[in-house]
């Protein structure tokens, strides 16, 4: 690939990056644990939008269990949003026909 071709597409790339950034703020994913007793919702900017905990799971004598459930729900939400972000980025890089770079944007190496 000719590096000058990439420079020619710089403006198009910037427009697409701006579009993706807008979409990241608008997208959200929810992770849950404990049979949906705990839910964590995050957006594509990795900002926590909501944490929902059912009354049944709140046991003042077992705070470590609640902490584990929140951590598990957060981990699931993060994994889901990372997958969506990678799909969004793949659509941009595919249009630009960039070379495959293992490890870029959190992809596998």
C-alpha cells in the first residue's frame, strides 16, 4: 500500500473517526450477574451510565458477594462494549483498506 494514498484519505478518515466518537457516546451495553440481580450499563466511552441492584441481593452480612456480583456485571458490560467498538472500528478500517495490524485496537495478535 502506498503511504501517500493514506494521506489523501486523511480528511475522510477524520470525518469517520468523528462519526464513530459520536456513536460511541450514543451506544450502550448492559452486563448482568446473579441472574440479573445486578446490572451495570456503560456507554462506548467506557462511562458507567447505571448500576441497578435488586433488593434481594443486598445482604449487609455478605457485602463481598455483592461486590463480586457488581464486578462480574461490570466485566460483562465492558466485554460487550469492547466488541461493539471493535466492530465499529473494523467498518472504518475496512473502508480504508488499511493493512491488517494484529493487536491494533485491542484485536488479537
